[in-house]
C-alpha cells in the first residue's frame, strides 16, 4: 500500500500503546488513531457476551468515524472473543493479539513456561487450545492476574505503584522445580498492559527469565499486510480517543509510544 495508510489501534485501555509503539517503529509513515475503551475497562470484569456485544458495534463506529485501512485489536481478551465476529461484520483487515505460547515454548530451555494474563484471558478455551496445540512438551502454568493491568495504567498515569503490589501479581509465575535447571525460564505477557511495567518486572523477578512480548510479532504482521512503507519521511498526524469522552492528558511518558508525535 502506498502513501500514508491509516491504522486504528484498539484496546480496553492504555496497554495497546505497547503494540502501537512497535507498529509506529515499523511504519513511521502511517497515520494512527489510538482508541481506548476506558468506559468499559477492565474487560476482565465483564462476561464474554457483554464484551462481544459492546466491542463489535463499537469497532463499527470507529471504522465509520476514522476510515482505517487496517485495525489492530491490541487486547488479548477482546481478540480471543471478537476477532471472528469482526471479520464477519467488516471488510477492513484485522490483526489480533493472542498469547505467544508457541514461540515461548519453542524457546524455553527448562521446558517450564508461565502465561501471565488477565483472569479472563487465562480461562478462555482459546488459550487452553493454544497450550494443547503448541506446548511442545512444556509444563505451562496459567496465571490470572486480577490487578496488574490496572497497576500498569496507574503507573503510566504517574501514580506511585509499590513494588510489593507488582511482586504479588507475578509471584505465581515463578515455579522453582528441583533446581535452576527445572525452574520457570520463560513468561508470556498475555496482556498488552504488562509490558508497560517491563523494567520493573525484570527487576522484581526472583530470578532472570525471558519475558515474551507479542508486540514485535504484531508489528511484523501489520507490515506483511500493508507493505514495508512508502519511504516518505513525513510523519502524518495521530489521534487518541477515549470512549468515556475524556481528553487525553499528553505527557512525556506517552510521546514515545506515538513515535514522538503529538496526538490530537
């Protein structure tokens, strides 16, 4: 695709900014609309039927308002529930976000992997099917976090989040086994909010592990669908939309996710 494609990135909140950051790096020439469904955040507190009933028509409204060339659902919970419905309802191509279980299990040396996600994501049959299909003999532990997504949003907003609160959420991911050669060595970040805290996750981990962030793979998929870019150096604008109607409070913490540009 030539020119400046318009890419819509959608999430329940601000976690999708970690995906946006990687896509902007891959296609800096594109125009971006970031939509956060903060009026319904967090999705993990709602039923599957409620999420489907809300997200499908909401995406239709966003498509009508912003005319994207491609839509990225930068939310594991939404992706596991609504992608099939969205592809059936709208002609725009969609890229979803699913737990990176296959690459994590392929890379694990101790064959012990944890999947850290929201309570909704880890209980989905979709997630369990990924484990059945791609565990490759690994012992995969599903860890549902009730608070980590909200803690990530709070930290990004400048609120002080104590280390103890984060440590409590990630502690179940670490299984010691019978020695260093059998303990957890790979953790899948199955919520796009979690990489917002990656520096602290690394620091607070009881031992070093590989943290698997799906964002680079999503960016590669976007490039495969839209092409590598026009080579133009001009950066089109960007926009940030909240379903609650509130205006974004742009800060120095947000600008890197938009490639340095200032969203309207």
